[in-house]
């Protein structure tokens, strides 16, 4: 063998071993940033799971997510199917099953009904946070609670449409008319942002809003509530009544139903208050 080729052949195994980590490694530097912040003297930081409601998607939490991540918290914002309360609750439970350690559950609007059921019998859920949300008791539906007090104008802005059901037949879902979305859903959101929200809104099945809730986790888990006093979807009086019934720690803010978009700093503060007081 040519001398140069023999030298390369002998050197190749050592080179590959070094690249694959077989060579002795220098001690790793201590972790830093959000990953390192996942634990402190109080133990592991909870994963904050954000559940959106009807006519929205997970991007509505973007401002809150950025703030929570900067504070070092692991965050998860799954897509809520919006097809049926029992089915959506089961889906959220499957998401939580993949999360390690403690959890703080946050629900907006209809998402409040979902977290109330998903947290049942889950000892890892340390707090429930309701953001302009439904906080149903057993046997109550979102439709029923929204009508309990005057003030909602949602019914004048939605259009029903049909969609195919997995087992055959059709269901009915609701969408907010795009020309009415800004005023109805997020009057305090910039016009351009509201137009994007209207274009990306997730329809909700009428069955989800009419389905009655099961047992309520807020009866055994500490809860926080943010009341949006300019809400046109859920009457603020209904939000306030539900929060007081649940014994929630209440914060009120002059904001639309899209408070997570228009006032993410306030939403984040409420969530962090729940975290601090339940760790």
C-alpha cells in the first residue's frame, strides 16, 4: 500500500471515533437558558398548557407564550378540536399524558370547559386558569351559561354550516362572519391582526357548545380567573358569576374576548400568579 494511503487508513478509525463521541470528552458546561430554568429551589417548574377556545387557534396565545418562555417555563399550546366537549376533553387528557411533571392548565373561552374536565383525577395539575372563559359545573353547557346574563351579541354574527361526521351524516358548526369578526371577537385588537384572526378562525361544532359538562375540577383544584369587561362573546357578568362560584382568584381588565391577543402581559401575570401560589 502506498505510504500516504496507509497513513489515511490508519487515521480514519480514530477520526470516526472522535466524531461519534468515542474520544474522551471535556466536561460539559452547565446548562443555561429556559431549559436550565426548568427547575429551581422549589423543584421543577410546571409545564403551562394553554387551551384555546372557539373561533380561535393556538396562535392566539403567541404573546403569552413568548413571555412565559422568557421567564423559563415550558409551554404547550395544543390544537383544541372543537368538536364535542367529551371528545375534546379526552383529547386534552391524551396531550397531558405525554407531559412530565407538574402542570398549570389555562383555558380561554370554551377552552375553560375543556380544562375543567381534563384536570379531573390528575394530581399533576396544580392550578386552573380561566381567561374570559366558561367555568361550568356538572350538567351545564356553554350555550346555557352564555345566556344566563344579557350582553352577548355572538348570535347575531355567526353563520352555521354543515360538515361530515366520521360515522356518517353531518354536523353543524359555527363561524363568525369575517366582516363582523373584529367588532365581535377582538374590538381592541389592531384591524390588520383581527383580519388575520378572522381568516384563520377555527369553527366550533354546535354540539360542543350544547354538550353538558361532567364533574368540575375547579371544585378541588385552585383556580384563577381573568374577566374581560368588554367581552361581547361571553357576558362579563357571566364570567364574574362563574368565577365567584368557583372561588377563583379574580382579576378584571378592560378588554375584548380576545384578551390573550390584546393584553398578553395581563394574561401572563395572572398565570404566573397561579404558578407562584401553587408551587
